[in-house]
């Protein structure tokens, strides 16, 4: 069955770094656009970063220059490297897979990131 399993979240001080991972199984990873979303308390889930099947990336303005999305198709895994973290980055982070053929969309269960001193 399809699974997206996020890991790497935790508590970090402002200015620190975390690397999130999302391990995929049950579908052809290389044909899926992968994204990271986040949902802060009391707010709607919002797109953070996206990476195409051939590695093109895009970011929301608030994380440009601090976050880097990457993918390893051999390991069926997408990453989000987060540097210079701020309190406003605190949220549950989710990965999403969307088929380029339009026949599948999947979400992970989320991982909590808390930025606090």
C-alpha cells in the first residue's frame, strides 16, 4: 500500500537547523511531484516547497534562502533541509506526492517542528 513517512522533526532553538525526510513506498516515486507543506496552530495548511520529477524547485517567499528541498529517486525519499530556523517556522510539516499523470495524490502523517528557546 502507499505510504509516506516523515521523520526528522523536533525541538530546535532559533537559528538552528533540521533536516526532514519523507520516505515513500507503494508507488512509482520518480513520476510524482513532491512537496512539503506546513500547518501552524490555528492556520491552514500551506505550501512550503515543491520539487518536480526532474529536480526543479520552488519555495514560498518566507523560506527562500533558508530551506532546500531535494529528492533521491534511488531511495524514494524527499528531504527538506531547514536552516536559520525562526519561531514562525513552528508547525506540523507534511509531505505530499502528486502524480504527473493525474491519477494519484498522497499525504504523509506529518512531523512536528518546534522552534523555541
